[in-house]
C-alpha cells in the first residue's frame, strides 16, 4: 500500500483484482467505474482522484446478455466524407475484448478532464494473470 498526503489527509492506494469470467459486461463495468471514481469510499468527493487501481482479467470469457453479440454495433468515423466504419460486438469481442470493456467503463465515467485519469488506473487483461 502506498500513502500520499493531500491537504493534511492521508490517502491510501488500493488495488482491486476482479475476475470477469461469466460476469455480465454492463454490471461489471458499473462496479469498476464506481471503484475508479472512489464512490465506495467514505471520503468520496467529485473533484478528487482516488488512488484506486483496478485490475480486470479473463475479459475474454465475459458474458453478454441477450442478442447483443449480433445486434450491437460500434461506430467510428475516420474524418473523411462517407467513411463511417461499423463493427459488430461479436467480431470486436473476438479481436479485442479489452477494447470493448474499456469502452463500456469509459461510458460510465463522467465526460470531463478526469475521465482519462480515471482510465489510467484501469488495467484489463484478456486471459488469467499470474499473481
């Protein structure tokens, strides 16, 4: 554990490891977003970045409910006229499941300058990790 002082307060660094195997994507993303923001702590404040780090592993085996694997689409525009790229969730899960999970968590964080700092405290791994 690492300690940092901020305005005469000690802030402890917490690391949380979460196994994503057979957990639903959205529900797990909500839990991770709350931990990253520090909403599980008694000293929660909207403007402070807590020293909470989250490690999520086995993202390859995450559960997706309903028919989202075939129906949900992710859009990306290249900036050129007529170049709106579309990718189905099932294809993206096979190629890069970490990207899907990070996208879900970032959608549940506030859209401000702190979002990138919160996401810097998130580590996502496709397979199981060695302790």
